[in-house]
C-alpha cells in the first residue's frame, strides 16, 4: 500500500483565491458599488449561478457554447454556468410579465464564468456589477445609467480625467451601413468590434471578406473616426440617421445638466459585439485606454422577444471587478487590506470568562471586537491586538481602573486611560 501523499491540485486557471486581505479589498468594491446603485434608486436582485444552455444559445447562437462552461446534469439537462446576467434578467422579466410595474431599475452583483483565454484584465471567473432599466424607451434611462457610472467611479476616488465614457449608437451605425449600401450586417459587426485591435490593413481585408467594397470600407472607417456630433452630421443624409444622431445630442445635453458631461465623449468606434444591442451603446475606459474596458453596455429593446416573451425595452451595463481593481491599484486608490477592529479585550490574569463578558457587552453596542482564544501572556495578547488592527485594547482586570471600570490603551497613539465601559465606548481612536 503506497504511503505517498496526494499532490494538492493547483488553482484552476483564470480563477482567484480570496484570502482575508483580498476579501477586504473585494468587499470594498462591492460595498461601493452597492451604495452607489442604491443611491440612484436601483433595487437588488439575483438569479441562479447556472441556467439552461438554451437561454444563451437563444440569445447568441450555438457559437456561444465554445465560450461557456457547460455540462449535462444528472437529469440529462444541458446546463451552463452563467457568462453574463442580462439573459437571466430577461427570463425574470418574461416570467413575471405584466405583473412587474414598469419602468423599474434593478442591479445585481453576480459571479460569472467564461471559458476563454485568461490574461490581464480578463479571467474565467469574475464578478460584475449589473445595472439595468427595464420598460422604457426614453433616452433619460441611458442618462441615468451613465450618471450612475460617473458617480460611482468618483466614489472610488477617480477623477474626471482618469476615465472616459465613450458613447456610440448601433441605431445610427445600422442606418449608415444601409446608406452606403451594406445589406447584410451579420458578418460586419464582429469586424467593427475588433477594428481598433486588428490594424487598418486587417480591418479592410476582413470587411472585404464580409462583402464590402473598398469604397464602402473607406466611408465606414471615416465615419467611425468622427470626432464630434457636427462632423457626424456632415456625413449622414437620411432623416432616420439624423433622428439617431439627435438622440445622442439629447443624451449629451441631459448629461451636461446632470454635471457629468466632462466624463462623456462621442466614440463611434464603440460597437459592442453582442447582437442584441439596438440603440445607444457605450464603454468606459481609463483615459489612456491602457486597459480593457472598465464597463460596457447599451440598449437592448428586443431581447425578451428574442427569448420567447413579449417585447420589453431595456438598457443596462456591466462593470467587471478585475479591470476596475487594476485601475484603482494603479492610481493608488485601493484601501488598506489589513484587518481593522474597534476593540481587543485582554486580561493580565487570563480571566477568560471576564474577557468574553466584556467583549459581548462591547459587541452589543455595535463594535467589532476580538480577544485571545486561549490563556496567553499579555505580550502575546498585545501582538494579536496589533496584528488584528485593533484601535483600542481594553484590560478586564487592570488594578488602576475605577470601581466597575476598566483600563484601556489607544494603540494608534499609545495613550493609556481608565473609565467605565460607557466612557470607553465614546472614545474616537
């Protein structure tokens, strides 16, 4: 019989371990996201971590399967771990139908899974903030979402010149493609989405393979390079395209009123690869575009209809935790990963019953409190207090305390003192 030890399997590729230090950073991101979403009036929802595969193939086609973690369960059902949240949201809307009061604003913080090449800024398992507005075609919904993005990024300490929200329009692009004679756009959009990543020669070659002439490609390339609304206006002709451009103009006017115009810019190079987008689309980048998009989204007015329900307009975005954390770390904006406690309760004589009693009383007042878990010399207790980031140590059996009171020490300043538990609880260390 072999006595060899089993070799511990490595961390699965594209995933992360969250030790307490990492979890404190992660919770800071989650808490900031959640507070911002609630401040803008969004309600939180959740769904299952896996869905029937057809929910994703119905939205994106069978080719999506190569990007998923999918499996057959014990009931021979084809299941997939969720790669995004929008199809689940659409299913929830379809299931409730007209019983949902519309429009409504929801948010979620799902754990998502995608089987793709793991690289900087992109993992196979990640978290994402999703904000969506369902039940209105009004451009004010987009204005609300973009205002929320700008506000929450500033909550993290980012300045207006640290990021940019690039805005485009699939509606405008659709009309322009029709104006220059492109009938079948199904092969064109994936190329447009990769335009800035593949270089001009490959861009022209791939559009030629998709059936566009050199003249059509040149017009399209110039159009996507437009730097402002007035320049776009000079390149369009139909009433339909002018209406789509007016929608962007209206959006920018509202964002100016909301005080976030400095963070927003027209960027027709943004396409968003997903086929279900129907109107305004947007992506958020660090100002130098040195990283992947921090967030992205847009309007999807036909998704519920595509998945078998009634047509319900919607618009939303996702903001991943990986790129955001990278940006915050680069800017020196992540908080300390060290533990922090309000109080550590210690004992000179290892009176553990008294330690537990005092710790319980402090916790009942709403404080975070720790203490030794076994009798130990005071020096060891103090080492533990410092390691856990305690602000104040309370000694349950010091001989200099008043009757019914306790000695204490403020660790941040080294200041000793004594007083009742009520008095100690009032100290702001």
